[in-house]
């Protein structure tokens, strides 16, 4: 079976645009706000999941390093 090329693969999106160039700054702001709301709504369940143990460990290391630098 031939390998399928994904249209949004790295480097292939050069001509892609959401058409926001003709919007006013306020319109662009509203567009981005709406996109953010939609993303939050779509990924709400994932955002509620606990972080994987490896991520928690990395965050704890960063926090300890930050406290060490402050001392």
C-alpha cells in the first residue's frame, strides 16, 4: 500500500492560511479568543487528567532548582 502524504505535514503548509490578514486587530483578537475557547472545549477532558509521573518528577526538579537558586 502506498504511503499517504498528510497535507499538514512539516513543510507542506506554506500556502495554508486562516485568512486573518484582512481582519482588523480587534477581529484578529476575537478570532484567536474564539479558537482558544474551542480548543479548551475540545480538550477539556485531557486538561483535567493528572500529569504523568515523569512530568511530575521533572516539575519537582525544576521547583527544587528554582528554590536552590533563590537561596
